[in-house]
C-alpha cells in the first residue's frame, strides 16, 4: 500500500479482509501519533474505543505517555471476563518500570 500526499491510498495487489483491517489499523494509529493527540479527553476516548472496542470482555491496558502527552507505548496487561478483570499491581509497576 502506498500513501499519497492527499491521504489517498493505492493497493498494489489484492488483499484479504484481515489485511485490509490491519492497514486500516495502521492508518488510525498514525492519526494518533500526531503531537497533541492525547491532550483532550475526546481524542483519548476515540483512541481507546478503537483499541478496546473489539473485545467482548474486560481489558486492563496502560497508555504510557511522555511529558508532551505523546504515546510512548500502549500495553494490554490483563484480560478478564465479560464484567470483571483481576489486576495485579505488581505487574502494572513492572510494565511501567521497563520503559
């Protein structure tokens, strides 16, 4: 896939549904790589809806931001049932400490 200046995309070969969704995911992730993406609640909500909306169960994730609110890393740490997730604080601290 090739990106043009006017944000049009051209495919060089046929793609499966999964491949198309992966490319769409990359495009959406690029949108959130912009400088002020996480400075307002609406943009953050949209990003998290994109990342977590596919799940039918509880997910505990962390967004690691730098001092300019740019995303350094996004990690999904715990997966639970449809209405709860068990969180282990030690694992959260380890995930944050690595960065």
